[in-house]
C-alpha cells in the first residue's frame, strides 16, 4: 500500500529540518578551512544552571549568552548541534568553585561556555537536572526587549505551543532556536521579541523564519514543530 503524500504542513517542516541539518554540516566544514576553529569534540556542549524559570528571563539570557561567544567558541558549539544541559542550582553558590562565563542580570541563570562535557563533570555531579511544572500558561504574550540597540526598532515573534510541554523540553527547544538564530545573525537588528505561549501549534507558513522541528516518534514518519521564530525581512 502506497503511503499518502506529505501534507503542506509536513513539507514545510521538512524544509526547516533539512535547512538546520545543512547549517550544522556547514559549521562542521569550517573546521577543515579555518585553523583558529578547534575541531569540536563529539561531546562538546554548554551547561546552564537555573535557580528559577521565567520564560522572558530565559529567552533574553540565552540570546545574550550566544551573542557574547567569540567565533572560536561558538563554531564548535554550533557544529555540535548547540548541545546544552540544564541543571538546577543557585549561580551565587557556584561563582567561587565553578566560575561561570555569563550570568543573567538578575543572577538566576548562569552559563558555561562550550567545552568538552567531561571537563564539567564536577559541576554535573554536584547538581541535578532542572525540572519544572508541566503546565505553562497559555495564551500568554510578553514583549521582551533585546539589548541590540539599532536606531530603528524591530520586533520579532517567538510562538511556542505549550500544552503538555514540560519546562525541561521548553528549555531545550527554545534554546536551540534562539541560540542558532543569534549565532546566524538573524536577531542582530531585533530590538524586541514578542514571546507568545499558544495552546496548539499554528500552521507553519513561509513567513516563519525558523521553526524548531524534531521527528515525531508516533508515528515515526512525521515531524513535530516546537517553536516558531518570525523575523521581519
């Protein structure tokens, strides 16, 4: 029996997934042409330590952290799929024993720059993975300023379907989307981000700049969207 052709929604999601795969392959190819970009270890990753979870604080902190990375650190991370581990802890208690590379203005989120994860084993043994409530409020909209500061204001949109979405999954999907968009320069001129929690995934359209997509395990031949970024052209 012949499988039905993919729907328009699935075709658009496949375009976004394939585009991400191509960007990661391109990042890996840089290591063959730039001597100042170290070859990424298979276990290269970032660690973020969260005292509390606030969506606006998390998004702005993820953007600021990625923005501050020099190419010698960001390129290996991108080539390793911007892998990030989220741990629960108070950054104030880590500053001496485990100095971090970036912290949110309110001190609630600390970030450790890309490195082979075995080098962070002491930190990972000290703290447990971050867990949060499954129920995030929707609909909910926040206007978040980004510290980019171009002369002309520009607002981008970040739409996140949150029904039955655990906070730990929220962190993963939103961080991948924001970090990679930041490293690709898509948010350089954005002064505000309109963060919206929606109950269900909207229909993907060609106006979406990036969509965070993963394979859906049930059924395995479908793709699932997790977050939508729309940046004005």
